[in-house]
């Protein structure tokens, strides 16, 4: 689960991470009111969507020369103008795709004079089973670009869960950023607090870009988190009811949101063959073999090991809700679940949704013969397949013939 920037900063601040003052706004008037609470004279008005690249993004409804989703303002009128441009309009960034995302929330923060920008992220290193810190002096840029063009400017190190964050980890962060003296101490403190937040919230990712050094105004330069992206391990959210309240369902794909209600692992893709599979590995293999046969999967959908009629019916409805779907491939291995139960669910679902696209089904495993008999006696135009390769060839042929 992901959250908005303003929510991420409010959460990190509870762990002692330094962030600029700021307020969320749902309307133009709230944005103006937020600016009045800040010291100024510089304000930053930020569109709140679950996507990066907001500053370089463009609004569909505005002229091409209009500014993006992160704007500086020095007066209340400029805050009002920025908020008016953003709210209710569709922001297109490198991460949203061409369809973009509608901006329904803003974040008005106190502006700061920046001397230097860095990148700092905490991720799960699945190879070593540890939390990893990724540090770079190239803040404010897409980290993918830095990794491609200047990989030597990215340093990564793991933290042993048995010891947790230690002083030498803080020194490693400061050294990687080239910071000395008081700024080095601040860097170590920020890294330590972020690690606490990562563990305390069961986070899957905390990305700070940029982590900025402010211009010394006479009281000393400060390290501040100017942008934060935080995502949580969905499997651990049952322990964090407070975090669940931060979920913004309007930012989620409607099909994926519907799938979550039935405990279905669904991700929409850009192809034309819908897939319903049990098991993530088998689902990946199914998508691969569809591409190998010249077409593209419309989704990843894992119904899980305990699928029943209700889940299968819901899965069919979700797949068919995508207008791009021209055919469906069901690929089920009946280990925990039984093939006859799945077959009954497929028949019931096909009848309920009035299936109008080709359907190829490959069943294998427990009670497979009974399952195949149910399908063949259903009176529906279900095409049986003997194995994965046969299933992929048949669904591609059926879709092409229907076209």
C-alpha cells in the first residue's frame, strides 16, 4: 500500500525525521489558508498523486507551456493560481502513463533555500534478507537514470537485523554523501530515524528524494526531507490499523481495488488476453508463453490456492471489465484446490457474466478428469487444453479467428 507525500512526511515526523512545515488541502481556499499558517516568504504547492515525476509532469487540461505539479509561490495569489490549475485536473508524469492521474489533493509546504540535494532510500534486500540503504549524491534526479549513467555514484549497504542500525551505519551514510562535521551527525541521525520508521511501520520502501542541505542562514545548515515516498508491506497491515486509514482508494486502479475485496492478486497490464491462474510462478509462466505465441497478457491474476466459486466468478468479472480483453486463458493446477470445484466455478461464472469472448481452460491435478467432464458437459463454448503450450496456442488462435 502506498500513501501520499504529505502523509509520509507526517508519519516520518513522528519518528523524529526533519521535514519542512506543511499542510494538506482539498480545495483552493484550503491551500490559501495553509499558506497563511506558514512563515514564508516562499511556498511550495505540490500535487498529491501516487506517482513520481510530478514537477516535470504536464496537465492535460492546461496549455503545454503551463508548469507542472510542483510550483513555487511567493504570494497568496500565486498559491491560489497554482491550486486552481492543479485541483481537478489530470497530471501526466513519466510514472502515470499517458492517461495520467486526477489531482484531488494538494500539499502546501514552507519553501527552503537548497544548497545541495541527495538521495536516500531504505528497501528490503531479498537476497540477503535484510534492510538495505541506498545512498547517492545525485539527489533530485531519477535514481534509474543515475544507476544507468553513473552507477558509481550509488552506494548500497545492508543492516544486520540482529544488531539493527549502528553508529558505523550512520558514518557510512555521511561518508557516502560527502558530509562532515555537524551535517555528518545530522545525516547519521536522519538515517537512524528512517530505519526506526521502516521497522516500526513494516514498510516495504522509504524513498527520500531529495534529502536537502539548506543554505546556512547563520544558524547552521540543516538536513531536511523535501520529498518522501513510502510504501508498506500489505501482508503486515493487519498490525497497523492506523496506517490502513491513510489508504486513498481513489488512487488505485478500480479493477485492482475490486480484486482486493476478494483477496485476488490482480495487476492490470496492456495486453488483450485475460489470464486466470493459481500461483504466482504459474501465472508468470502463463504470461510468458502467451507472449511467446505472439500476443500479450491483459493482466496478472492469481486466484490463490483456496479459490472457490465466488472468487472465480469475481475473477471473471474483473477480467471482463477490461474492454481490451479479447479472450481468456484459465490455467489451474489443482493441488490444494480440486479441479472439479474450479470447473464448477468456471461454468457458473461464464454463465453469470454471459461470456462473449473465447475461453480456453487448462486443468491439471486433483480430480482433473471430473473437472474436464464438468467443462465438456456445460454446454458452453469452452476450449479444453492439454498442457500450457497447447493452451497458449489455442487461445491465440481463438482470438485471431474471432477477430
